C-alpha cells in the first residue's frame, strides 16, 4: 500500500480535483483531512489531504475467466460433484469481487458528497448553531437531496440557506395602523439587556408621526428614573413614574384622554426567579394588560442555554415576541436562529449599535441571513 500526501489546495474541492487528475477518482483513498493558515499575516486558509493509493484490480469477470480456463485441464479427472462444487465456489468468489467493485465505485462517487456535507457542517459550527440544529440540517441533506446537487457546493449552500430562512420567525406588525387603538409597548428582560436604550431608539427611529409618551416602572435601579426623564426631555415628550398599579390606572386614563398612539413602558431588570419583584411588576402592569404588547429583550451574544432559560422564565408575562439587542457585540447569528427554531418565538426588532437615536430596525430574515459566515449574500427574504 503506497501512501500519498499531503496534497494541498485552497479548498477541499481543489484538493479532490488534484487527486482525481493525478490518480483517477478510483485510484486513491483519503484517510486524513487537514487545515492550516499560510501567508505573512496567516490569513490564507489551506486544506490538505493524505491517504494511500488503491491498486487497480483486474475485472472480476476477467479473473473468473482466467481461473475457469486454468481449471479446465484438471476437470477430466474430477467427479461431477467436485466440478459442481468448484463452480459454486467460483460463483461465490465472483459475487464477492463484484460487491467489492461496487463498494469502490460508491466510495468514489461519494467522495465529493462527503466533502461538501462536511463543509456545510463546519460552516454551521462557525456560525454557532447548536449541535442538534446542525445534525438536523445534515440529515436533511442526506435524505432529501440527490448526489448530483450535493456535489455542487454553491447549490448546496443555497438550499441550506433556504432551510435556515424557513426557521426564522418574524412578527412585523408591532406599530399601530390607522384602524388600531392605542398600543402599549412593554419592555421586559434581565438587567443589562438594553431596555431603556431600545425604547429611546424605537421612539426616535420607528414611531414616525405617532404621538407617544414614556412610562417607567424601574424604581429599583439607581438613576433609572432620571435617565428616562432625560431621554424624554430630549425627545420633547412626557415621562411618568409608575410606582404602583393605582398610578398605572391614572396615567393610562390620562394617555387615553390625550388620544396618544403609543405608550412605551420601561421595567426594572430582574430574573423572574426573584419572585417578589416579578409579582410587583405584574401587579403594576395589570391595569393595562388588555391593551398591552409585552416584548422580551435578549442580547444576541447570549449563550443558547441562557437564552432558553430567560425565555422560559419570562413566559409568565405572556410576551408576544423577542427583541434581540446588541448585534454589534457578536459576529454570529446561529444561536439566535437556533433559539427561534426551538421555541417558535418570533423576532420583533434588532439593535446593532450604541447610538440612542438609531441602530434599530424591524426584524427581517435578510438581516440574519446576510450575517451568516461563509454562505455569501442571501438576497431578499420575507
């Protein structure tokens, strides 16, 4: 058995093409793939393959023919039973060799298939999709796509992006239309997710000509009320401090009397396992529950297990969807998409910067898909 390698190239496809040119598709077996970086700044990725050469065998039919001709002279002195047994044995060996040839042909055909599926798995891992999601995609490739399509890496990538797009849930009808009554937007989430900043971004960038006001129920964080009042002053709107449910009833009635379109309600950051604080917030929000549109805020860089925990814990507030914040602090979106697939919760808005007057947009599939590493621009998705 003769070893070869390493054979190098800028992609696995290039390495396979080199091997096919040197040894033919059936003339080698890859045992090891490798990756490394070259260049002055170590930014050029190089793939390599090692393995051994496969010695071409004679045709199974040719071998059987030669064995049969070689055996003819000896048949004269053998009994009929011995001859039949010998022919049976040759048929079995012929069948085994045919099976070996078929396996080698299948291995040759599947070399490019396996390489491309491995490339897709690697890209999904780089994008921080969870293992369960990656396995599901790879299984779907094997079960639903013909080899001819899988062997074309770009076509395979496009199909995978289509599947990912189908897993992204979007809810875009948050702001009121002319036929809708006043909407109360409640911002929920743990400490530090960006609730106050997101309220200001949304009011300044997305509310348009709507008439709105700020309510804050955050009476726990030092400076929270003063910060909210300062933002309201900059936007030339009112800001009401809500300390109990009676305050909420009064301010809600006043807002209705002034024919406002939107009320933005800030809440304190907490974990729902802090049962006393969770109960206080629920009681304060109770008077506006019927008209409320609660939203849960989670930073996009949060670990998958922590996202799932936050989503489950805040379910007591019956929120409508998720605002994923701070996309500027992460380079991957696989965790966010994995969470939407797992929970079925839609995305409402995305934020991706520190500017309180912008860096927010209504959630779209295109926003996430164009941030996938290694899949190219995804185009437009609804």
